[in-house]
C-alpha cells in the first residue's frame, strides 16, 4: 500500500464526513456523531476481515493505585458481557465466528482485535460492540484473571534484564514511575476489583477516545453503514478524558544518576543508559531525527559499533528511541566484554561526547538509515491484519497525519537536524545509567569504583 499525504485526520474528530482525497486510495475515514473514528482499509487479496478497536489508555493514565490495571482490563475484555453472560459463552461465539483474537497494552495504547472470515463481518462487529460497550467484570472471572495477569508479571521478573529495566524506570521517571510501568504492581493486580475496572471504563472507554479500524476484504460504504447501525448508540463521554484527567508532566532529570543492580540470573553484565527524549506534542521534528540517528548507530559501520563491538570491548550494542506523546525515552544498551567492563564504559562515555561531531557519521550512513526505515515501514504494511496495529499505534502516540507523512519527513532529516537533536537531548545532558551484574561479578569488578559520577 502506498501512502499519500493525510492532512485532516484530527479535524475529523468533530466532523461526520471524510475526504478521500487526503487518504491513500484504499483508505477511508469517517467520524460518527458520537466521536468514534472509523477507518476502513480495503485489501481484497484474501477473504478475511480484521476488526480492531484502539483506545488511548495504558500505563500513562495510571496513578500508583491503578498501576497494571489497564493490562488487567485488556484481559477482562475477553470475558462475560451483557450479551454473553459467561466466558464460556464468549469463547463459544469466538469459535462459531472463526475468530482469531488478541489484545495488547502498552504505555499509550490498549487495542483489541479480531480476524475472521469476511462473511462474518457483521456478526464480528456486533460481537466487538458487546465487548467494548457492555463488559460485566464478573467477580469470579476477575479473581481468576488477577492471578493470570500477575503470572505474566512473574514471568517477566524471571528474566534478569527485567531487574535492570524496572530499576531504570524508577530512576528515570521518579514519582511518575507508574505512568511508564505497563506490567504493573503485584498487590494492585491481585487486589483489583470490578469497581476499579468500571472506573477505567468511565474515564477512557468512550467512542470519542477510540479508533475502530476495519481492514481486509470489505467495502467501505458497507462498513460505515454497519458501524453506524451497530455502534452509533455508544454514547460520547461529553468530555475530553485528557482535559478532565490530565496526564502529569514528567520532571526532567536534574543530574546524572548511576545505579548497580545485582541478579543471580545475570550471566553477563549489561549497561543501560537512558535519556529523556523528544515527544510528539512538543518537538515533532526531533522525533524524526531520533529515529534516523538510531538507525545510523545500528549499522555495523557506525563509529559506535566499531568502537565497542568491533574492538572487542562489547559483545553487543543497541541504540533506540521510542516515539511517545509523553516523553519518548532514548536508550543505549551495551553488553560489555566481562573482562573489559570498565574500559567498555569509558569508551561509551567517549562515544557519547563525540556524537554531535561533523564526522561522527557519513552521508552514506545517513542515506542507509533512511532507506532502512523506509523498508521497515513497507514491510509493516505487507500483512493487513498486522498493519492495523501499526496504524492504531500512531493514532494513539502521535496522529494519523504524523504517520502518513512519516517517510517524507524522515527523508528531510539532515546532519544538522541530528546534531541539534543530540545536543538538545543526549550530549552533556543528565541521564540515568544502570549496570546489571551478578553478585560474583560485583565482587570481581568492583564497579562502584568506576560506575559513578565523577
């Protein structure tokens, strides 16, 4: 699917019409009177349809007493509701309609999706409507799911990397840790009640805070007509959830913060450095530069890779930026050679100090990074049932306009843009740095002697 410019996406929130000239030829957008945005992606290659509903919710909406409950709500979505009074009845309908289903929760989006034969589209829309509008939050089912969700948490904890990642989130986000902690809190998850699920529903589960995408072997006029009939009764909240329940702003780091995490399960040391990067509310231009720079540094020919992995100082290095509406983190991850941890860390700091220099990357590396990003984007479009998740992510963490202009704006990124990004967010800026080691490694390395502020 080739993408064209998309200018009016967010304006359509208050409109009941749509303009096909602003969309790719197989994309069709309409906003219902209740505020629900409906996006249809026509792809007639296989006789399947995918129905996804995405809501602007996730850990960024969670104060500590709700931490992890957006994820629990996702699980409860696939349970009893007004029309299917038990999970057994819900699952029987899943089988009857031939549905493959799932949901995900991340920092700024919760999404639910069904893929089913196209001839079951109407029943699939009705089924989705029952789940999104009329959940029961049955107490007995919820008690079971509390344990299931907490079990996912425990599986994450069994990974030694989790200890470093979780501690990093505490150091980076401080008092607002819960707003970036998708997996949640054991006690909050295990003691969650139907009343808390209702509280989440009454804050965020409204048509004017949701995007319904229907993709596959469908006709847009038919979809719009059916969605209006089936979901038109879903009442608008009458308020903007993010004006009524504003997301608190993350406080910038005031100084560089070092910490050491010990885990018996750690087989090799790991260094993680995080900065607070740009976001799509305040510095859109820098988000494009951040993505391009990350792809420059991921190349084997990059100065970072040459200085660390090719030299033998590190076994692996990665540099990543995560696009968010509310502060996207920039992450440098290094697995140092266990025999050269101190030397590796000194080289990491040296590389950071050089990242804005004129010769830190070449024009060829810049062009390669842009090409790699473009190829990745094209690959993301290949399977329509997966592509809907890409679209809804950008709808939640940026705008559809941002996404449909993404490649064009990446191509405009210059060396000067990247230098400006590095100087504004990385070089000489406070960061949180963590070192993961086993107790045995700690005794041998004495990292407190070098992994600390000067």
